C-alpha cells in the first residue's frame, strides 16, 4: 500500500476532502466512499459508459480515472442532475418514451446525454447515435433512447425560446 | 363514496388496465440514480470476496499456498477446497443433474475456474490478496473441440465413473454426458432416403454469452444470533436459490431469506447457482460478517453462463413441389467442464425438439449428444426459452438451404409448409402441442408491408449491376418465421431440481381500495411492476396506479420458479389473473349482500358490480373493499385476499414474421441494415409500449449474436474474448431503427390469452440477420456460412466466392 494522497473534489455541489491511495479509482470513491451509487460499473475498462459522470464540463468514464486525477475538480453525477420535484427534462423524457428497461445503463446514459445536448442542443438522429456510442445498453436496442433524447432536446429548446 | 366516473370509457381508461401503454412505475427511481442493485448494498462491517482463478484450461493443482496472502493487510481469510470439504461444500449440484466444483478440487477444467476465495476488507485488499496466493499447476492436455473430446483418451472428469450412467442415461465415452432423442428415427431415415429431394447442411451455432450490463453478484449475511441467513443477489429465481442453498448448506429453509433487489438485466445469465454464492455464504458463516461478491466483466464472460455452442447437422426432405416430408437433426453439444445447463430436468437439450418450427412436417427425428470439454460450464438460455434459439436457427437455415436445392423462393417454400390455422391445436412430430397460430396471415402481412416482390426485383437488378462493375455493394433479404415455445411449464413435464415449474401470485386488497400483489417471479427490466398491475386492474377493477407489485423477497413473496424462458407472463401472469378472479368472486358476494340481491343477480362491469338489468344500482370495487373490512357479512370471512398457484396446462407458442434488408460492402465486409420489419404475435397484448421495447431489445441482442458476438477459445483453452474490447456489444451507432407490427392470436388455454414476448425477437431475429447475410451471397453460389458474420468473416465469404477478383 502506498502513501495516501490528499484529495479535494466537489461532487454535485458538495465539497469532499479525504485521504486516498493513489490507485483508488474515481468510481470507487463515488460508490464506496461517498455512497453515490447512481453511476454503475459495467466493465471497468472504459467500454460500457455505465459509470459516466461529468467532470468540469466533460463526459468522463469514472472507472478509468484515478480519484487523484480528479482532485480539485467538480463532478456531476445523475444525482446532481435533478431532484424528484425538479427533474431534468431527460429524466422525464426517458420515462415518457420508454428509454430504459433494467435501468442499469440509465444514469450513465442520461448523464452523457445531458452533456451531448449542452454541446449540441439540436442534434440529428445520427449525431445522437454517434454521440451516445460510448454508452452501451443491453436492453432497449437504443431506438427509444434516441427518441427520449430527441424529445428532451425539443422540450429544452422550447423552454429556452419561451424564456427569451 | 363519490368517485364514480360517469362514462364507461372513462372508467376503463382510469384503470390503466390491459392493452394500454401505461408508463412504467419503475422508471422514477432508475432515472434518478436511485435503483437498488446488489452492488449498491452496503452493510455494517461488510467484507469483500473475490476469486483466485485458474490461468489454465486443464491442469492438476499440486499445491495452494495461502500464507503470504493472509499476511496482506486487510485480508481476513482465504478459502480453498480443503476448507470447504469438511462441510461438503467443495462441490455443488448443478441444475442439469451433474455436479460442479465450487473451488478447484485437485484439478481445474477451464480457464478462469475458481481456485480460492479471498475475503478482505475491501476490493483493493482482496485484489492484493489474490496476487499473493501461490498456486502450483501441472498442465494437462487441453480439449476444446467436442468431436475430439469424444475420441480422446484424456479423461476430463476423473470424479465420474466412466461406466456409470449420467443423470440422463447411459454415457458412450468418458467425456460424454448424455444422448437425448425425440421423434421416430427409423421412419425419418426411411422417408429421407426415399425422398424426391433432400437438402443437407452442417452448421455451428457458436458459443456466446448473455452479458447483461450488470454482472452477477451477491451479499451473504449470516446473523449468528438469530440463526438467519440473508442472501441478496442477482437471482432470476430467488425461491429456487433459497431451496438450493438450504439443500446444500443444511440451513433450514425458513432460516434463509433470499432477496433479489433491482437486477441490471439477466437474459439467462442469472438463472444458475455459481461458486461465488456458495463461497460468500461460507465466508459469512466463517467470519461472522456480511460478505459481498461481485464479478468483474472478465469473470462474467469467462465463467458464468455461456450460451449455445451447438454443432448441428440436418437433413430435410421434400417433394419436388416443395412439400416437406421429413427432418433429421443431429447435435453435438459442447457443455464445457461441468454440465450446468439451466434446463428443466427432463430436457437436457432444452426444447430443441421444437426444431420442426412453424411447419407441418410429418416425420422428424432429433438426437443430441452432450459432451465435456475444457471450456466454461453454462449452457443457459440467452434471451430464449431453453435452446429454442438453436432450434429456430436450425430450421430457418434448413428451409433456406432446401429452397436453394429446390430452386424455389424461400418465402413461398415457407408458405406452402406452414401449419394451417385450422390445424391448431397442432401436434408436432417431435412431441409438442402448439396451442394456437395463424401463420399465413402474419406472413402475408409481413411480405406485403415490405413489398417483398419489389425487394426481390431490386436484388436481381443489384446482382446485375454488381456483375457489370457498377457497384461493390450486394443486397440480402433475410427472412425468418419462428414459433417460440415458452411459459415452462406444466408441472407434469417441467421441473427444476424436482421443483415443479408453476408460479404464483398473492393479492391483498387494502380497506381504502388499493392493493399489493406479490409474485414468485422477478423483473430484470421487463417492467413487471407496471404490467402485472395492469392485468390486475382489468381483473379486479381497481386502478393500476393503486396496485403495488412486489417481487423477489422470499420471506414475503409466494413460492415461484422465477423469471426466464419468457415464463413470467404465461405463468405468473396467469396466476395473477386467477388470484384476481378469486378476489372478484368474493367481491361479488359482498356486492350482492350490500345491494340486497342474490349473488347471481349482480355482474362485474369494469370497476364495479351492477345489479343485472338495473345498472344504476351498483357498488364500486372501492366500496366493496371497504365493506370487506367494515361489515359483518353472514357466511363470509372479513378481509379481501387471495393466492393462486398456477400450473399451466400447456406451454404457449408465440410466433412472428421478420424481414431484414441488408446491403453488404464486399470489400470491407461491413453489413448495413437498411430495413428491419418485425411482426410479433404474442397473443393478448398487455402493454404495447413495453412489448415494443422488448422487441427492440431482443432484436439488438439478435443482431449482436448474428453479426459478431462470440466467446472464442484458442487451442490452449484461452478465452480470446474476455473483455468488451473483443466481445461485441452493439452501440447506438451500429443498431438500426426497427419497424414493429403485430397480429393477435390469443392462447386458448391462458386465462387472459397472453403468450409472452421478451424472447421472441431474439429467437426470430438471429436467423433473420443471418439469412440476410447468406441471402446476399446466394446469387454468387453461397449455400451456408457459419455465424457470427463479423466483417472479417463476411469479407472472407466474398473472397472465397471470388467477388474480389
Ligand atoms: S464501467 Fe466504466 S465504462 Fe464500463
Ligand atoms: S436499460 Fe438495461 S442496460 Fe440499458
């Protein structure tokens, strides 16, 4: 066991400070240390996207980053996207359009999709399929995930227009 | 009480019963990251267990030294077979009547086999402990081919008496497991040898894996004070797991509570019992602390529950006009090191004898030989009912091969051989009695929708254009018509470990007119909490939104055999309807009492009982529920509850017609799916939205299997596809949009006529994708190539057919 490192991160708006071994993976920190169990583990090799979180404005697979690399950064997980009284449009759209079945990929999917829509508020179907290709779903066949993301985009754009 | 809606239509809509696309009640927690999967469980003082696994596929274990591992900080214990042997737990029974090592007992039989179990304070310490365990192996000759295995002098299973019969009868060789036959051998051979036309083909249905996004795992917690064991896990059959744990551990069943929390997909992977479960239980007993075991993806792909691996040889005979007269099917089944197939006891090759498919084939014979090799055990039904995927692939390929031989259109060949509507219930040559079907209608609808003739014309033009050098893309039209057999099943012929395959539902109506129902099944994404409430809403007239569905806790749910083989709707769904009808029967008596008429003078209407001929006189189910708890009704017990254990009289036989249109670039080997049309007939439709979702998902898993997904081994028994880098899981980028369609042919023996749908698209999809690839090459002389049709294999086919010169 090597010397512990001093880590400071902000997760979903809350500062966290602790000592961790250099080898501690971010997904482990979130799930085991901080009890943030929305991000899941499907592979631990960067392939499935179940662990996707947002770090300083970028989608990141939390299974392949050491927490030490995230020190000083702000992390958003599915838990930080919305709350029961104030759901993110993607959260409602996934339910409305049956964009999930077992739900295991869903937190990573929605977290990734939220980033995608920030980068590209009006994606084509092709852009959605390409932009979501880092997230695997074994249940839905993606068709309804694409539909959910399109619906959320439409809703967010309408809300944006109404606000302007 | 004043909650009556005036209009009948409104009252029906208010129930959100059968037939409506009710939104899923599960989704709120999943979309907010509040699911409760087994790896989310955290208990005080919980430890983490993980395996030392064999790097060799076949080796003798000369020694295991755990001393250094026990010195690793955080490591509390290391279990080996020697520790489990005094408890008799170093081996465990498999679902197929064989036994399997929990921890390597003297030798290992496949790469990744469990050798020792390290128990530590956390995952990192467990990993350090695994590194420090020293195992000395002596390599033995490796056999990865079942045909070689049957000829080899090498004895894989030294624990078995080579002369003694196995669980399914006599064994022909020390590496042979069973021979299973169905149908009439002599007559079939005679019919085939005297036939006008015979087509023959050998095909290998490769080994693959269900690979749900969540791997298998459990948390075992032995409470020594109260003598109770609680076991949370990714179990598709929690009650069966409880019984198995009791039988092998000696802990009385009432002292074991098995809980399946949210499950991140199953697809057959989570039916079996795995060494990790046993080791976690033992470790919890030894340490007195809860112990968690979670597979990583590599463990999952390498060790728990492969699927398929069937070498199938077929002969199909017909008249010159194309009327099929006989079918002969011979299978060599690679079961790996232990026979751990998850099939009903009397069916060691599952329902492979559905391989006559949707066709009226008068004579047939099937023979399956199970064989041991140095590969992982398993043989589960990956999104299908017990080897039905293999059976449907076999017949749908044989039809295509016969069409080539007859020089006939494959769609027409199917049409003239379909079992006719009026032949149902239809007794098939290999024993099953199909409940209902209308194949011609479904087929005609499918072909018409896709403009089949137009497609064939386009394909012919494309072939010409290709030959003229105007394009490098060829076009394939994949057809498949499948009949599934699901809903195991009648207790008289289906059991697992002696447990009849019935299922159950228990309902309690609360005084204010809401309810809870508990079932013996467990959802892994199918949305049971949504759909079973819909069945009940229609049966008992209370809104689905007022009905909680609970599954997966053996302390509260009635006994059931779990969810796999598309059995939840056919069996537990039937139990739900039957329990609902018991509720309704009592409600009728209560209503009659309240309305002061005779029982027979009231009738059920949507959400109430009305006096016959006087619809203005009624009692709503809500009022009746309250009365059940507040009135002393002569001759009736208070309360409103019911239980039903349903033993289905027969299986159900969903069917469907699929068409895939594909373009293939012969230079890159990349297939492009231009169109996929799927017509499913699953009988009565409970929730169209969920059905459609199941179809999308099943088709995508079919695409994966047909176009690239495999568990491959090298000659040394090394798994070549142990990570998601090599094991193909399609992403949104590779998957097309599907067109879904349906016909409705209710099951005549099911209380609500439903047949089950979750697996149909996989069963029917695999041959459809495969046929599309093969059809593209048919004009260039292709008869059959084996799956998976990955880019390289497609390119190779093109190359072998001379399309690159
Ligand atoms: S768990 Fe991180 S990508 Fe799969
Ligand atoms: S919903 Fe199950 S993996 Fe996506």
